[in-house]
C-alpha cells in the first residue's frame, strides 16, 4: 500500500516558491526609447506626429514598470515619461498657436479667404 514517508504532500517537504531576484543595475530599455523618441520629436520640430505618441507609450510603460526600490534611489527615474509629455505638449501647442495666429491674420485682413 502507500507509505506516508513517500507522500510528496507532506508539510516538511514543501519548498515555497520565490521569484528570482533582479539585479539593481538592470537596464531599462523602455526608459531609453522614451527619452530617444521624445528628443527626436523635439529635434525634428514635431514634423512627424507619431513620434511623440511612441515616446508617450514607452514613457508610460517605463514609469509603470519601475520597481519601488529604484524609484527611491534615482531622482531622474521618470525623465523619459516627462520628456514624452513635453513632446506631446509642444506638438499640440504648435497646432494651437499656429491656428490662433492664422485666425488673427484673417481678422486683421492680412490673409483673405476666398
């Protein structure tokens, strides 16, 4: 019949599962892509409207995946997401300012609508 000693469900033979520890010097590629994409959108003066959104995606991904232990140690841990927000803000700010200037030019008579 069955032996109690060969039963794998015994309390003294249980090995608890632990996630493997991650190294503190692990690289954050999402943060790097967010920083590079937002700087690319700012340097190209927002000619391509998809670049700030790519930067925003990677910035949000990086900020959501940052561990609590690294957030306390690094004061610049969210610089990629902040740069992505700045890139999107400047992209839509340009739309607003250009539209406002053109409307003022139409009102003053500098530009005539047909």
